[in-house]
């Protein structure tokens, strides 16, 4: 039998870095010292307390049982308590919190919970692939809105076509934003909440980078704002905050009906994150105040070094207020994919072409602050030779 994938799957774009990984391996086999600034996956370690908590929990037989969607009650309580400490948001751990196997999982499953076939989900372009993938696989219709510098990389909500808005049920927003690094002012977030109220949309607010912020900036939770709880569900992740990308742990929080619907979808497709990992999540949230600032200082210092070196190398790099990326215009109007390919082939540097996360990202490339400063300096010097 020749397997033919379904129409929805066929309509999805290819893997953003298809071909790049293979090329990297070839270059490394030839002795090239490749610097990988492509993926948002830092070289840093999780907190010691988290590793110890996992080890301890793994020894307990009870942790090897099925987690189901309830998960570890202590993790739900730790999330609720952190939401209160960090944002002043009070949530019920039983009904307004849902542990996820990484936030990507929840973002991708949410459309299955709320869309009927043909319903529109409005999303940023470029944007994290889970929004598009989840929507298309749920037979929804994605409406991609380009994030442009002239709009401060915000979705211009009041300029969306009326018929699209009428058919829309879901709006994905992500600030601090990957890949553009933009942050959203509170006035914009208030408008987004009103917009969702006016048009009957659920707002999926992706806050994966809420804790990687610099110069005293403290990204808000959408749930801090009035009226949000009626229409919004927010997604958090331990991946970037604690250098735990591989551990697969995050959560959804907010509107009770949305949380319940997402939990129901998940009950048909997964059985929850390993309980010992959830116990480690309790330890992670417990050391937030003492550990996270030091980790953020590492990213801040890398940001400053990378911006300085990229500018010295002739690029228009500006310092972002948040996230672990720089979003830089591709010089000379070269397509971002061609530029990224040249960066790898000629200089052994992996960057993410802007168009890899959607055509709206064309004209830019992203570098991730995932390697030590000396490597960022070296990468910038090499990229300078491409100009
Ligand atoms: C914007 C955004 N949202 C969500 C995620 C997913 O994070 P995780 O599934 O590791 O929690 C990422 C990861 O890169 C991201 O960039």
C-alpha cells in the first residue's frame, strides 16, 4: 500500500528547517565548526532543585501511575499560587488550570476543542507552528495576519475583513512574540479583549516568554486585565524560563469552559505529563524568585553582546525587551531562505529564515541567544562576511 496522508496534513507546510539539519551534519562531517542559532533551545541547565526533585519523585512508585488530566494536584496548586504571586491573578487550581505536555501540545489541541469545520482561527504570520497545525488538523480555516514593523508587529485587529471576523471563533496572540520579539502594550491587550467580547471569539494567549524579559520589563498575563477571564485562556511553559525544553511541561490557565473543553480533548489523545516531571515542575515554580533572575541575566548579557556584535558586523540589530531572540532585517532584499542557506554553507552559522515561520516573516532572519557570548561574537563576525 502507498500511504496517502489526509488532505489537512497535505495542506500543511513542510518542516521549517527541512534540509538545514542534514546540511549541518554534512558540514560537521567535513570538520566545519557549525554555530547553531536556529532553534530556541538554550545550552543552559535547569535549576539543580528541579533535577533533584525529578530524581526523588522517580523513586516513588505512585509517580509511575497514569497522570490523567488531573495530573499532580500539587502542581496545579503551585501553578495557581505562582499566578497569584507573579501576576496577582487568582485561579482555582481544579477548574481553571490544566497541566500540559509542553504548551505546544495545548496550543495545538485547543482548536479541536472549539472549532467546527470551516470556522476561522486568526493567527500571527510569522507565528508558532502549533497555531496553524492545530487549526488545519481540526478542519478549521487559518487566517494568517502578517506581523509588520509598521504595526509594531501587532495584529491590526480593527483592519481584519468583516466576513473573516464573523466566521472566526479563535484568536491566537503571542506577546512577548516569537519570532519578532515584539511586546504588546496594555492598551493593545485591552483592545484585544474587547474585540473578542464584541465578536464572540476565544482568545488563546501564548505567554511562553513571559519570564525572559529585560531592563525591568515585566510582561503581563492577559488574565490581569478586566474581562479577560470571560474570553481568554493563557498558555505557559517551563521550557524557556527554566531551560527545560525537553522535559515537556506547561499549562493552560484561564476561562473555565475553555480549560474544561481542552481537558476533554486531551482525555481522548493523551494521559498527561509524567507525574515525576510535574513534581519537578513544583520545584521549578518554587525556585522562581531565587533562580530565574540569574538565568535572565545570562540572556540579557547575551542579548547585549549579540546586538553590539551584529551591529558592528553591519546588521540592523535592535535590543528586544523580551524573548531569547534577535529579529533582524535581511540585508539587500535577499530572500530569507537564501540568506540562511548561505549563512550555513559559507560560514557554518545556522539562523532561522523569517519565512520559515510563515511568509509574513519574509525579509527577516532570527538568531537565538542559545550559545555563550564568545560563540555569539564569533557567529556575528562570520555573518558579517556575508554582507
Ligand atoms: C511562541 C511559542 N509558544 C509555545 C512554544 C512551545 O513551548 P513548549 O511546548 O516547549 O512549552 C514555543 C517554543 O518554542 C514558542 O516559541
